């Protein structure tokens, strides 16, 4: 044994030797720990670079769960807002006019997308309706039914037998028809689109509340519908027989609002129909406020899962569930009190008479407000963590009070394993 290896920890010339074991090599990290490290990277470009370090890093970075969590922890790139005029009734006689409000992003990709995107469906490819005798009786225009991950869900004509998912940034479309069992009642089916940035795929969930309630999922992977065989669906879908709205995405969930204010069938009891797209389990939840308020559902892991963001008297409220499954008001932000400059910037007759919650992603709430007597409106983005607000004016001279959607740039998929160019020395 050398002198510096004896007990006492002293080395040559009285220096101390470290008793701690050497740090393990990066290659020794387990997949779980490596995944947590990758989630701490600042942006998508950093994750793409990390995926090229070596095969093991690339394999972990491409795990769909890791990729989805990475996107859910970062602010999505907002391109703008798509607004539709008129009612959100499911069977209009004509396609409502659309309005696009750019977010005027400083990000070059988002700015380019806002300038070049086909948000008015002008370049949507034509389809041959010759084989659709039932739908030829009606107009052949497309109506906007949903939006997620930069994709638009469309339905053609009043009967809505044919559907399409359109990418207005790439100008590409996938056309498909409703399930064959729904042809006679397709006009009353309600849909929701769920995009998956991890592999650039999507699913469309359809729910039919009449004529024998049923539900189905169309996958862009298989290009086919799969009927959802679930006792939960049979039990809860009839409750929503009067629902007039299409569904909305919220992370791994999609949900439909009962629209109590527009239907007297619910007897002033607002309900929310929710489908967990991972377990394919249906459920019904009741919000903690009376009917008539605007709200959206959000999937927030830091608050235990499903949350509700609502508006009341120009206040934004975040509701979370307690350990006893009761709704608790977690945060409340008064827009007019917190942002007093709104009153100074806007004429008195343009003060917020109606605040509509559109969506929530990460910690950002996307909403719209307008006065009763003015056709134009303002789009707002509120960061609930920092309490910072962005405002985008809609100066239209025509009211757009139909469905409204924020449009985002989807995350770019990581390069395929065959395309990896491992860094030297890895």
C-alpha cells in the first residue's frame, strides 16, 4: 500500500485525497434519468442536437412520452387565431366566413407561417362528390369543426358525410368519410381532433348522441374508423343528446360542453363530457360554477391532471381538484384590475362585456373579449405564472361570434434513427 493510500486520507505532501467514488460515465445513465435530463433542455433545437449525440440518447429523446412531455412544458409557437362568423350550430346552410388574426410573432417560423398559411381554405384540394348522392342535395362547402396541433378539422356540406383534416401551413389534406353506420345521422355527430406531435399523426373522435348512441375514432395511421366499445359510452352519451358543439382537445383528453345556455334540456345543470384518449374511458364532470360562464378544460400535470379555466366578471379563474375530488379555486386574475392600462387604451364603450376562454396550453390562457355594441374584438394571451398579458386587436367590421381557435406551429419530429449523424467521439 502506498503512503497516500493509508487511512487518514493524506496524499503526497500532506494533500487530502477524495473519498467520493468517481462520477459514472454518461453512458451509464438509465433511460429514466436521461429522459429527465433531456426534459430540462431549453428548446426544441437543443433536444434535436441531443438526439444526435449517440444512439442511446436518440432512442430516449424519441420516446413518445418524453417528446410529448417536452412539448407540454414549453410555450407553443402561436401563429394566430382563426375566427368564424355566426352561430356554432352544427348544420349551417353555408360555410361561415373565416377571419384570421396574426399573433405578429417575433419568431421567424411563426411569422412566416402567419404570412403564408392558407387560413381561408382557398387551396383546399377538391374531391369528387359523384358517389355521394345523399350529400349532393346540399352545398359542397367546408365548415371548420376543430383545430389542434396546426391541423384543421373540416366537414363538407350540411349532411357532413365527408370530413377532412387540413394543414393550412403545408397545404396538405387527408379526406375520409364518416362511419358507414352513421350515414343517415351524420349531421348530428359531434367531433374532436387530437394531434400528436411525437409522430405527426392525428385522431378524430366522433360521438353520436342520437339513434343509438355510439362513438368512434379515426386514426391517420390506419386511415380507418374504430368503434369504441365501452359501457361508459353507452351510459354517458345519451346525457348529451342536445349538445350542439363539437369537442375540444386538452392534452390526452377531449371534451364536449353541454351548452346549457343554448339548450333547455339540461335544466340549468352544466355538464362536461370527457374522453381519456389513452384509456378510452368516458366520464361526465360538473363544473364548479353556474351555467352561462365561458370555460375550457386543461390537462396540467402540476395540478394533478384535469383543470378548468373559466371567466367571471372579467376575471380569469383556475380551478383544480382537491384530494377529495372537490373543485378548488387555485388562482384568480382580474383583467381590468391587474391590467389597468386596458381601461386607458380602450374607449369606455369597448370595455370587456364578454370574455370568452378559447384554450389553455402550458400556463398560457388564450381568450377573446368584445363589447356588446362593437363588431370587432381583442384576442388575449395571459401567462398565469408571470401574470403578463399580450393583446392582439381584431379590427374586423363584421362580428365573428362563432367558433374561435388559436393556431400553433406543431413541434417538428426528431430525425429518424437512420438519419442520425452521431457526433464525433460519442
